[in-house]
């Protein structure tokens, strides 16, 4: 049986790291896709991405660099991508939906 999906209010901090600045990064919703069954993982991210307004961001936590997913999101809307953590066990990626031209 799979684990329940958990959407966190902020990105989990890497071990030994403390941000503490209380800046706007704290407001980005976090979707840990590692707990989502592979068959519906991309569809789940699409739903979360479609729910954010232009200019807003979503942080996903994935078990690998989500290159195919990022390409699919870029086909849906213009995006900016920022890698917050690059492995080895998890990739934390901030996806910002840009306003369409």
C-alpha cells in the first residue's frame, strides 16, 4: 500500500541547514512526489501547478532530477526553474509560473 501524499507549507531544510530569514521563500507550497504512485505522479504535479497563479511558485521534492516533468510543465505555461537541493536522495525544485506574454 502506498503512503499518503503530504503537502508541506515550506520546503524541508537540508540536514544542517537553517534559513531563518523568514523571507518570501517560506510561502511556497511543497509537494513531495516521492510518496505518490509513479502512474499518477505527473498528473498530480500538473494539478498542483495549474492551481498556482502567475508569479507564484511550487516546490516539488522528487527522487531524481525531474527533467521530463519540467519539460512537460514548460509546455503548459512559461516557467522558471530553480534547483534548491540536487540529490543524492532527493531533488528540491522550485517551479515559478511566469505570466504569459
